[in-house]
């Protein structure tokens, strides 16, 4: 699967994954999804702070240049900003790769049982994306109690 298709699948999988505390101890998706939300909240002000600090230290507002060995700190600053901008992309990529994983036998059995309870035709070779969709539908229709079998 290509890079951009993996990213699109990752965004779809992240949106489809149910935010239920009972899934937290079993799957890392809840924690990664939480930190993706925190990162999307914290990274923009942090990037602005880095740019303002580099501007100030590089001579803007008559900053102190002698503390840096380089006359211009912009190459390092731009590299840091690009690195910070790519961090959420890494999380989406992780979700995309995770969505393509095949279910192990135990999860496949839980998936099939949930499909039977929902009166839904299940996939013969389910992936984590199929599991997330069925689990989210199961929480809506059956309640949270069916997750205790997991």
C-alpha cells in the first residue's frame, strides 16, 4: 500500500477506533490517539515559540548573538520545526499500518462473535480496521458489557 493511502487509512482508522476505557489495557490505540490530540493542541504554540526564540536570539530585537557559534540559527530552527510538524504524521502513519494488521485467532473469534450478535456479515480475513468498525458498532448497539469478553 502506498504512502498516501496508508495515511488516509490511518486517519480513517483513528476516527473509527472507539474511545472506550475497557479497550485501553488491551490495545495501544487509545493511548496513541490521546497523545495525538495532545500533540495537535501543544505543537502549534511550541513551533511559534521556537520561531520567535530563534528570531530573538538571531538578532531580532537586538538579541544577544555572541551566545551562538553560528551567525544564523535559521537552518537549525527550520529543521526543528520540520521535525515537529512530522511528529503527527508519524502517528497517522502508525495508525495506517496498524489498520492493515490481520487479527490474531483470539481477536478473530471475538470479531466473529460480535458480528453474529450484530447480525452482520463478517469478513473472512479481518483486519484491525474491520475490528474497530465492528467494535464501535457493538458499543452503540449492544452496550459496553460485551467488551468484558475480550
